[in-house]
């Protein structure tokens, strides 16, 4: 049941407990206490809005950086990865298989700001072997949401 | 008098055949025109999925176009599709059909139903069907010069067809029984035990069953059972199914019929002259749906089930009685306790709160006192609809 609740919240975190209760055949209090539990257990980490930056006229520059790092005795990649992930410029950070170790998503206000982050901060960290930075040109889909929504309301308003 | 009318043999006529003239306009059509003229309407009147066709299925259609797969197919349909259908029906409905001789791909279940009736009905033969039911059954029967015989089912009995009710309508002229479970518009389902009783009557009275199972994947309780899978029924069943509802492919217009070879052969004779074949692009997409569409279908079913729960619980809260429909994407709540009839309720709800539902009597007389509410619409719309319906009912 928690799985189903999580899926619904993942789809739309703003659904009211009243609606969730009706969908899942639970009482409103049950829904509220389950959500509280999921939040306390840090299974639900945060609630955010997905924004079309262009329409919002946000001046953001996004980049994806492939980072090679040296694993450490005892901690492997964890200590260094954690250190990199803590920078506020970093929006997501993943350990990857393949030709590099970390895939780091960063965001800044200008190209220069992102470039400075890479050259001044990221690549100077002890243990970072190399970086390859790719700037985002255009977003087509963000976290499962198409930026240009399909117009599907061509359905007849009443049909048999 | 319309401009089209002319005098033939001294009588004013517009060339339209008598039996066509006698067919009433669909009750839905009429209501549709009122809705269409309004803005800001939240519609629970839509009988098709709100999901777009899953992307990989659309891509299969695009690929077919790119490859220039744009010709006719065999009258019966692409052999690969027929093989997929035979496998799908065997796995999910437990009926065995020979892919190459007992499966016909049609332009939707609507065409399959039409050619099935045309293939088996002699003028005057009686065709039984349970109601409330899909709007086309009675007209389709009339168009083949058959006689429609309606068997009303009851809300108290969750709109199931019972053997006694069926028997009461059987005459020496009865030839065919049309079944549609899960049912449009009620969401009713029939389990194996209940179907066995119907199967027994069909065998006793030598009836052919045309079973329209278009909503069968959308069953939320017990596993769906097809009457064609019951002992002795395969030989007297035409099994109709399609892709519109389960795979959200209404506009592809592709469905199929499975039946013993003699029946498929007869249907094919009509299909080959009237339609030639179903569109090849749609057939290619249908193959993809059957081969790789299972998980999309399951995800959509899960969504429908959550919405059904929401709508049902909301109706209970508002105080609108409604049985727990286990199939399709419709609820068929009772509204006669408001003192309004189906049409009055629907028209006033539309005018006063801008919510469209379909009057129950559009689906046969036994639908009076109910309205059909489709939950094939997004949760955001359903939430608004429920709020407005609540306001409307409280204002009565």
C-alpha cells in the first residue's frame, strides 16, 4: 500500500489526503499518518515543482560533468562523492559504471559561473583525476515530464 | 421537408430505406450537441481512454509508414497479427483458435459486430441482448433485418444477466445472444459461475453467442472469464475483442473476431467486399501492443482502478447510491432519488454545474434513473467534477 501511495505522490505531490484516501480506500487519518511516517523515515525526501525554465525566464545554465576520481582505501568512492555532492551548484550526483566514475549535474546563472565551479572547485579537489563538461542546450523532458506537452484534448466531449 | 426530398412515383421521399429511417438517432448524439456548444465543461461523458496510445505502439505505426508498409493486407489480416491474437486469446481467455483460419482482423469491434450479425441473421431472427447496453446493438440488429429483443438487467442485481431473465425472452425465433461483460455503460461483470448458467441456457436453446469483450482487461475484481472458454461454448461463440480500451488505441480502429472456421469464413465474405481489410498501419501497431504492451496496459488499469475508487467513494460521500462496478471505466449511479429522471438530471447538471454525464436511458429503457459517469479522465478533472456534482445534488 505504501508503494502505491508513494507512486501517487511521486506523480503529483499536491494531491490532497482526502483524494488519496478515496483512491486507496483508506481513511484520511490513515493517509496522513502514512505520509508522516514516510517523511520521518526519509523515504520521502522532499517535494518540489518541475518548472519550464524558459517559460519562467529563469537564467540558468545547466551542465553535466563526467568526473574520474581515485577510490580510497576503506571508503571507495563514497567520501569524495559525498564531498562533491555537497556543493550547492550540484543538483544531482551519481556513481556510474563505465569510462568515468561520477556523473555530476550542475546548475549556475551563467556559463562563466559553471565553468568557474569546474575549474576552481571541482577539478582542484584532491583525488579528482579528470573532468569532461557538457553544457545543456535545450530541455525536452524533465523528470518524466515532457516540456512541450502533447495536446490530447481532441477527444469528443461525449462519446458512446 | 428537406431540400433533398424528391418525388418518386408521386410520393415524396428522400431515398432513405425504410429500415434505416426507422432507426432513432442515438441518445448520446443529441446530448453531445448540447455539450459541444458549451465551454468549461468537465466531461464524464467520454467513452474512450484519456491516455495517449503508449509511445512504442505509436512508434511501431511510424516505423510501418517509414518502411512503406502501406498496402492492403490479406482480408483476414496480417498473419503475424493473427498469430499474436491467437496466442493472446489462448493465454488470457483460455480459448484455442487457429491463427490462420479462425481469426479475422476487423476495423474495430464495431465492424466485427456488424459483420458477425450480417453473417448469421436471417430476416426476422431474434437477437437477444442485455440492457442497459452499448448504443449500437439494437440499431446493428435492425440494419440486418433482425429483431432486437432487450433483456433488462437490474441495478439491485449489479446489472448481471440471469438465466431466468434470458429464458423468459426466448422464443422459437431466438438465434443469437449478445453479451458484453464488463458492460458499457454499467461496469457490470459476470464471473465463471454466473456465465455457466447462461451457457447452459444457450446450449439448451441452441443460441449462438456474440461476446463483445472489449473491456475485458479492465476488470478490477475477480479475473475475467470469457463465456467462450466454458465447456461446449467455443463452437457456439463469436469472440470479439480489440485494442481501443485496453491499449488506448481508439483512433486506430482495429479489432478482431475469433470463431469456428465456418463462421469466420462467412464473416470474411462480407468483410472482403465491404472493407477489404483493416488498415495495415493499425495492424502493425496492434502487433506491437500485443507483443510488448502488457505493462502499459497494466499501468493504465491501475490508474483506472484508483480513479474508480475515488469516484465511488466520492459518490457515497455525496449520497448517490452506486454499486461497486468491477469493470470497464464507468460507474452507473442511481439518481432517481433526486426526483429527476436521467435526462433532467444530466441536462440540469450540465447547465447548472457544467459537468457532462450521459443520461442512462441513452443505453436502453432499463438505464432510466441512472447516469453513466466515465472515469477515463484525469484525476484533476475528476476532483472538479465530484465537487460540482456534490454542489448540484445538495442544491436539489
